[in-house]
C-alpha cells in the first residue's frame, strides 16, 4: 500500500498497526476459536475432519517423534493459519508443498502456505516434530505425565498441545488414526479400536482408530507395561481394558471396577439411549495424580480412584460422559455443567438402582452439607469461570439442579429429557442455554427462571424437595 500524504511518525506507526500491512495478512485465520475462557484454544479459518498421527516414543528418554497429517476444509480464504502445538517442528507441508512456519507464544504454530488457500477447499497439513513433552512448559506447566515405564496424555481442558498439533477445542471434532511405536515389551493404549499391532527391529507398533468424531482433549495416549484384557459386548463392540503392571495394592480394585465397564454401559444405554461409539474400555496407568477423565471410548482412571476398594461409581461417571460430554460436547468451556452435572447425577441414579440411596436422598444429603453461607454457593455452575471449571459446585450443585428439574417435571418427562438430549445432539456441540430451551420444549413448561436460580445465581436456592414433584 502506498501512502500519498505525510503524517507524524508516531501516528504513522499506529496507523501501520491498525491497518493490515498487506492484503494477505487480512485473511489470516484467527489464533483462537473464540472461547472467552481460553482465548488461545482452537483457531479460526478451517475445520479438521481427520488426524493421522504416526508416532514413536522412547520411555527411557521421553523423546516423542512424529508426523501428523491433518485433513481439513477451509472456512475462509487463508493466507496463514494456526495450529495449537508446543513441541519442536522440523517441517510443515500444506497440500504437499513446503510451508513457512513460526511460533507465537507457547502454543501457536503459525503456518504460511506457499500460496493463499481458497475458502471451502480440502487441505492437507503435514507436521514433522520431535521433543520431550515432560519438559515442555505451556502456561507454566506440562500435562504430560511420565511414569516409571512410560507416559500418559490425559487432561482437561487441554492435553493435545503437548503431543500433537491440532485445532484444540471441542468445537472442532474429528476422527483419528493413532499409530504409536514403542520398545518391544511396552504397549501403547489409545482411543477406539486396535486395528493391528506388529513388531520389528525391537519396536512394537500399535495402530488405533477412533472412527467417530472426537474432541482433542478426549484423545489420549498411554505408554507403559500393561496387562490388557479384551472382550466383545453382546452388540459386537470390542472392549479393551489396560492395567499398568505396577498398580501395587490398588491393582485388584482397579480391575474389579473397570471390568464392570460393559455392565455399566449397558445400564447407561437404558437411561441415555444407544451407546454412541464403536469401542469400550478403560485404563489405569501408574500415575501419581488422583483424577479420572472421560477419554473417548476408553476413560483414564488414576489408581488412587481405587484406594478404598472397587469404585464402580467413577466408572459410571466416566462412562456417562460418553453421552454427556463426548458425543454431545460443550460449545464453550463455560458449558461444563452439561458434562459434569449429568455425569455426577448418573452416579446418583446408579446408587438409586443399587439400593445405596436414592437420588433424592443423595440430593438432600449434599444440600445439607453446604449451609447458605458456604462459598460453595457462590460458584455458578452455568458459568463458573475458568478457575472454577472443576469446582465441586459444578458437579454437586450441578447434580442438585438436575434433581430439582426431576422433581419439577416428574419422572416420565425427566427420563425422556435425559434420553432425548444425546439423540438430538449426537456427535455435536451444545450449550447450557441450548439445554434450557430443549427442556422447556420437551416439558412444555417455562423453565428459564428455574434454571437461572439453579445455575446462574451466586446464592443457595431452595432445597430441591421431593414434595415439589408434579407440582
Ligand atoms: N472431567 C473430569 C471428570 O470427569 C475432570 C478432570 C479434571 N481435571 C483434573 N485434573 N482434575 O471428573
Ligand atoms: Zn466428570
């Protein structure tokens, strides 16, 4: 661009900042997908359909080497676009041709193809990379957990940036082929179906396929020495469970819990409708952390979950997420109640079925545990903020809200709501606001004030009393 008039230099500089330096820069994809909780998460300008990851991991050194091939469609003209990724990159190709790339911040890989990409076109991106994910700090930490015999990638809301380049937000789901080579005697566990495994030159390669749309944070990888059990459900789906050989005293309880996966999924199918994926399972690696995560088709369970004996309840929670969270995913991270409120409530339903206390009894108990002045009530489950995304209130007040809804609309409508939601939004994304609209439509009742009280006010609502049922 040529300027035909002279301006003072400070003003000129600010104009240069405000006006794109070239037409090309005007068509750069946004560095974030637009989630106010995590502005850097995801990117603009394209939609990924498939990730093909071909990886090699050496537990002794934590060196991860790989090539990612990403298939996407552009949603705008793109002179440049970002992937979310932290490891060192040695080559990027776009549609087969070498592309320029640069770093911006901890987790943005800016890619400039040889020529701008037109809108609405298929694009392939190949990224070659290597690095030690345990040494890679993004936002000051690494979610990659090394174990004595391997490593685990399982975290929420992000884990992908430490091990593969992606459009790292639940709004952009894709299918995956994940092929991982590890030293003989070590296994690699991931999502979906194990297509094949083979060994040569001292390395064993595991080829996993996740054939249904999957969010990046639900994509998992665990390397280590595992005992693996396999089975087939009565519907013909493969079940693969994996237990670290190093679970110590928790090993029996881990197996006694995770081996209940098929039974729990069958029961959840009665409550939520058809199981949405093509494989089942769970894995427990020898990590030190204490949490569990609904990694798609194959949840992750820290051994600490089984420190007191079998914990089928956590299996219920993570499997409930396969419908509420994995098949139907959040539109933005503020919608986390859709995941955690319903997963917690499913644990109450399991207790009710097992004769260990009805959901109403558990709601009464939970409510009574938090007096009106408890800070618990200041967290709004419908918009908790990034720091409180996994606060107890999102889970427990979230489940109280669901019991209150059950009492308000009655069991028949309530269970219709529970089953209809995963059917209506299968493999998609939905928000808390979408749920409110949906519940009003299905129940034929105005519920906006009700949900406002339960999900958006920083104060304790009235107890969800059973007496209110059918009123
Ligand atoms: N969605 C997970 C669950 O089902 C929560 C994981 C939270 N992350 C963590 N590091 N605690 O409970
Ligand atoms: Zn959960």
